[in-house]
C-alpha cells in the first residue's frame, strides 16, 4: 500500500539522480549541477558515463571562456556531478529523472528496480515524450510519486519544461518539481498525460506531414526546409529537424500518438519506417533525410540528391516591365519589391484613386527605409518613379510579367485572368499570388494556359524572402525558368512546388494551427501554455494562437476548408471552435477579438 503524501513529506530536491547519460541526460545533469544540485549520473555504459563527464567539462570550459562562469564556479559544478553504472547509486536521491531510450519495457524495468532502491518520499520522473506516464506510474509501487518531466534538446539552452501529471500523481509532487524547474531558470508548463503532450503533440504531426510531402516527391527536401524557415521564421526546416531528433525517435513518438488519436496525420509516413529500418536515423548515424560529414555531425555534405549549383536552366524570357494588379498591402508590397530591383512597374487597380493610394503607401514604406538608413533618399525617389499607377488593366498591354494580388476569391481571379488574356501582349507571363486556390483554374480562364504560373509571395512582401513558384501541368519550361530568374533578381528565394492546395507552407502550417485549436477545444491546455510551449520548446517566433489572430481567423478557416476539400482527410476538418469564432465575428486583431482580446486602435 502506497503511503499518502502530505505537505510535510516533501524534502527539498537537493540531490537528483539522472538515469541515462545520452545527449539529453547529460544536458539535464549540466542544468542541475550549474543550479547547485548534487547530481548522480547513472548509465549502464562506463564509456557513456565518461563521455558525459567530458561533455560537461567541455561545456563549462566554454562558459568560462565566454565569462559566464568563473573558474571556481566551474570547479564547483564539476565536483557536484558524479557518475555510476549501478542504479543503486540513486538510493539517496530526492528526485530521480530517467532519460533512457523511448521503450516502455526499458523504462518499466528501471522504475521497478527503483522501487526497491529509493526512499518512499523520492519523486520519480520520466523524461518520455511519447509513452504513457500513467502506465509507468501504475506499474510502480508508489504511483503518486511518478510524473513526467519533459526537457527539450539542448536542455541547457531550451527554456521549456513540460510537467506531466497522471490521474495518480500527487499535487505536492507536481508542486515540488515545478518549484525546481523555476529554480533551474526554466518555464514549466503543466499538462495532462497524452502522447506528445503539448509541444511534441503539435510538432510531430507537422514533421510527419513534411516527411509525407517529401516522400510523395511533391517538393525537394531543400525546398521544404527552406520554405518553412523563410516562410514561417522557424529555426530549422522539418526534415533537418527530423534528422536532429532522430528518425527512429520520431517514428516511435508518432506510433504512440496514432495509437491514441487514430488521426491519419499521426500515422507515421512510410519513409520514416524505411529510413529507421535501414539504420538511416539522422545525424546520429551520419545519414537520414540528408547526409552528414560523420556520425553525430551537424555538417551536411553533398549526396546524390543534392541539387547541382549553377546547373544550366532552360533559357527564359526577357522581363523588363511588370504589371501588378491590386491595391492592397500585398499588391503594393510586391510592386515595391520589383521597383527596388530596377523593374518598371505598372500598378493597376479598379480605379485611379485606389492605384494612387497604393503608390502613396509605397512612398511611406520607402520613407521608413530611408529613416532607418536602409536606403538613400535618392534611391527611394528613383524607386518610386519606376511605379506608374493606373486605373485600368489596359495599362498592362506592354508588360512582360502580369501578376495579380487581388482578393482570394477564385471567381474574381478568373475574371482578372480573362482580362489579362485580352490586354497582355503575346509571350507575357501571367502570374497569380494565390496562397491556396488552384493555379490551373486561373490558367484555364485564358487562351494561353502555358504562360500561367503561381508566384506566392509572403506578407510583408518587402521583408519576406520566400516565393513559392507553382507550376501547373500546363506551364511551359521557359515560363518556370523565367520566374526563377526574376526571383533571383528581386533577391527572393524561390521554392518549386506543384499546383495543389496549400503548396508547401500553408499545407504544413495550417494543420498544425488547427491541431492547436483542438487542444484548447478539448481543454487539454490553455492558449497561453500552448503558445509558450511552441515558442520555448519549438523555437517558433510566435505561438499558434498569436499567429492565428495575426493572420485572421476567417482567412485561416478558408485555408483549412480548402485543404480539407482537396485532401479529404478527416484530420484536416476545421476545428469547430474556429468556425464558431468566425461565425461570431471574432476574426483576430483586425476586429479587436479572436482567441484573445486586443485594444482597438
């Protein structure tokens, strides 16, 4: 019979045992030792234990060189870290953190052995990110003392710690570990027990979708990774991140998530199994989605899939002048980008007044660049002079590239392309900036579908480097080659993708946002905890709810509907909570209320 906990039964967590001294275990040990805890490092491998000591010596030496530690403080940290190969060394620990391989059998063996070793009041924490904490607790002699303590890699740098309670966990154990996390300089987030918890629960679905996208040969690994880094501001692309995490680890996490959710988005992409079983597990093996200089190296080396640099492309068409259709933020931003690059730009809208207002907006943007020292007043004036506003699309009669940036409505875009077809000269390239509509539907509105292509810029166009270049099955090679050349001249990074809903970025981003909404809808975690988890644990520049409110809930819902209609996957169905908020007119920052409330300007 387990002893019930009382507030007086908890001792300060001064001595902590870390079981498993791989990368994560060693990182956790360093965090604890630097925070003044006595750390007992345990690993069945003497070599691994020795390597952990060497790693701690190296990292603390770097801290001294960077003047973050004194030499005396370094010596103190090293003296607080002792290593052993026997679990019996954990006998005096106040807290035990196991960070063994992601196998239920291994973890169960460790917890059962600890039952006979540690004191009754010792808290037992598992570092799992996929397995059931409840199941591990139920198999323990003291289930009320078992919880999850999920650090993120690299543990010394990452601020997030997820503290996972099962239905059996005593609140006092959670409180003690939460206090410790705060003392370690971490930001704890309390979550319930389900595979992936918050951060990995959202992250791994996204990574799985990226792997499936690559497996389907929809886009190259380099373009998928570049798209998510440049389009979303992420620190790493999804395929590079899978290699860092370990392809086998990702597969294990996804299997656990799918077993609970039965959501196809969590069913591991077959390529994860293929790579895992071939031993191509990522950086740790020297090869995964990419090839690396050596095992555990971060240096990517060329392989058979690496695109040839400077490879001769098909000859393109000459582009000297560009027509931009539209008068909104995106249209004026794109016109500014082309004018800065030296192109003559015709900025056409439905009226002369709208076109003049769009040019005035560009003038203000250029003035801000001058004020910030990013360009001279002369260069700004020359840029603005290259833009000719027009109240009719007839002004596009001599442009070499006509690009629309009007409302995301297929009927409106098709009408505009029919107009382009009438007014643009033969050989002019006709481009759409749609983010989710079929490019081929715009092409079929013309008598020259071979000249139509997608150029999806990201907002704000002057600042965002990414352009998704979308070929249809009808697009000519020289049209594609020309657009890539143009992207280079306007200093944008083009990524190639086929004509299907969401292209790369939105097809990966919006299911992740939708899953975040489902977490709140199911009362699993709060808005603030989810946003904090993704910023601190995933390195995202914004949390999902911050981003949804910026993008607009109506825009987000429209994209979710397009994705669901195209792929017909039940997991992509828009979360009812999103639909309810849109129906209530809560569209985000632009209305003053979305998932959060905002002060009206």
